[in-house]
C-alpha cells in the first residue's frame, strides 16, 4: 500500500489498524497527540490535529500515499461536556488534515471515518441516502466534517472516501462503551471483586454491532476500492438488543447476573433501534466474518487478563506498603 499515515493511531481502532497494516505497507506512521506509547517499530508524529502548522509539517515530511483519518473526540458524553473541544478536534482537525494532504503535489487517498450517529431516527435499515439528523455534538461535528470533502471533489488525484461506522467492539476497547463495560464487569464478577450485579442502561435498545477486526478490513478495502466522494456504511445489517448481548456474556462465562439499570447510563431521547444497510460496501467485496459470540469471548478474555494484572499490581503494592510500614515502626525497648 505504499506510505500509510493513520491519524489517531493510538486509539482503540487505530491500534488494531496499525497492527494489521504494519506488514502490508512499505512505510507506516501514526499521528497522535500524546505520543505512540507501546506501539513498536512504527514511526510516530506527536501532533495535535488542531495545530495546523504541526499537521502541515508532519504530512509534508511523511508524504503519505494513503491516510486513514481516525483522530476524533468519539465520546457522546464528552461531547456534551466539552462541545467546543469536540468541534475543534472533529471539524477543524479534519480540515487541517484534508487541507494539507489534498494540496500535496501528489494528493493521497484519504478515508475519513464518520459515524452512523449522523442519521436521523428511522424505522427501517439506514442506507447512505437516509436523512441526516444528528442529535448530539459528537454526531453534529462528524456530519460537518463529512461536508468538508466538497471543496476537494474536483481535485485531480487522491480524494476522500467516507466511512459511516455503526457500533463496533473488540479487545482493547474502553469500558466507556457498552460491550466493553459489560465484559469488564463480568471479568470482575469472575475474579470475586464485584457482586454478580450488572450495572447497565436501557437493555432493550438494539444496535448494529461489528467486530473491530472486521471494521479495519472494511476501512482497508474502502481506501483501495471505494469511490472518491462516496459514503459507505460500515455495519453488519443486523441489530442486537443489549439484553441479548448480556445473554451471550452469561453463556461465555457460565455466570448468571442480576441486572441493575442505572439512570446515569440512560440517554435522553435514546433511539430504540439502529440498524444499517450494508449493500453499498458489500458491492466492494467486504463481508463481516467475526460473529458476535467471538467478539464477546475475546472481549471477556481481554478483561480477564486486565483485571488479573490490576489485581497482581495491587497485591505487589500492598506488600511493598506493608514492608515500608514495618521498616518505619520503631523497635520496642521493653
């Protein structure tokens, strides 16, 4: 694939994408605001996408053939708390990347990753032609970022393909997202650090989930075969209720849990059912292959290991604290 740049390359999806692309590119780099952390043997530009000068310098230095633009504020909750930051990162940051990249002597192909949350509620499966109606700052910022492509649609060479991703999950995802939150709680119940009570929001809503490892395959195929200036849903075409997903975790763990719905996990005006129509992306040859059962098992395995490591770290810390106390306790003279 030549020279590939991933913005937001240290995030959940970015890490999976970087790992997949590493052996398949002549040169791979990530652009991240806080360094590359433990990503090894991958070039890293520590750049805030809101800083146009730094973005320009990094892209001019690397001269990518392909860009996966993943950098974003992706939390709906955070977008309500910090709307200005959300618009700066998701809109201005995207403009900084597109403006520099599309004005290179040889403009790259760019995949701009958007979200299905840009759509208005619909009783039927959402296609790329469905009405837009974002109802939170995150979704609104992503819709705005999509329309930035209009100023580059007449460029010769390169071009922008848009992916509207529906819900996705997999190992490494933050517990701020529903499947990962459920998996973490099950792992804690197994470890004995939590009572068998699962704290969730509305268990009756239904969402279209795809495994992150299928999602990155879709991104790669879209950047290779997707039509410039076109929008593609990345989805499975099937929706699952949270109650059904909890049953999958119970089957994978062998644990029955009591459900505790928490008001803080409910969203006002939450849409009951969201399901995507994947016909357009399937025409490129993409199909999701990883079933939800596998995603559930792998998420649970990831959190089992994480909970175990946290427990071992805490035990070591407790031992060291106990030793320090013993050293500092004066000996009795009686």
